[in-house]
C-alpha cells in the first residue's frame, strides 16, 4: 500500500477523530476523490464471500485482541491486522487493503450511525444481534444513499460518483455532525455492493 493510500486508510478508519474536512490541509480534494474511486472499484471486484470473510475477521479482532477503550489504539491494531491479513491475498493485495479499510471504517462508523440506546435494545432483545445490527446498518446506509441520490443526482462514472460522495459527505458532516469517514464508507459500501451487500 502506498504512503498516500495508507494515510487515507488511516483517515478513513479513525472515525472518532474530527471530520476529514478539518484535516483538509493534509488530504486535499483530489487524493480523497481518487481514493473513493479506487474503493468503489475494489469493492465491485471483490466476491461477496471474500467481503464476508474479511468482515468476520475484523469483527473477531475488534472483540478480542484489538479490544480497547482507547480508540486510537484500537484503530492502529485493526489497521495493522488488516495489512497482515491482506499480505496472504497475492494478486488481490491492493483491493484487499481497500476492502479492509472500508470494513474497519464501517464497523467503527456504526457506533456513530446506530445510537447507543438503539444498539442496546438490539443487543438485549434481538434473536441474532449481529444480524439485526447489520440490518439496521444497511437500513441507515440505504436512507443515506437515497438522500445522496436526491441531492447529487446521477453520475456518469465512478470518478463522478466519488467526487459527489466527497462533496456530499463534507456538506452532510457540516449539517449533521456526521464524520466524513462514516458517511463516505457507508455510501461507498452501499453503492458498490448494492442493498444486499451486507454490512461489516
């Protein structure tokens, strides 16, 4: 993974930090848009079974060896583990790295998207809490995708979609205090995998 990709991957994953808009001096529009375009392509190329396997791997780490009350330590642990996971993927190394960035960002972003009281309700009353949380995450991402489409309209290709996602997520963050990372990873995942693509 290049230094720029790694830096942007870290930026995508650190949901607890300030919106990327605040760090815009270090990551300008063009690098962000290029990363989002690459992420859309990588997710489309990855078989659903491989995405599910990567998601399971990250969730297990999040609950075990990477569990920490310090968000930065958790993110660093997850990103290191993600790089190690992808080293064994051979030709898929580049797309694997992007896939794992998005899985980590989505998993951490769900804490922002799903309020703690609703999460507790799902955990205590659901028959299969993991499935129920994933369904709620998909529902929220779907609603976000509908609003994105209504505001930004159609786009001719992934380059335009990526640019629209960046603009939309910067504006949405200003309106709703939603982290750019949370917004961007949810939209990229939903758009690239479809409504049945599941949630990390």
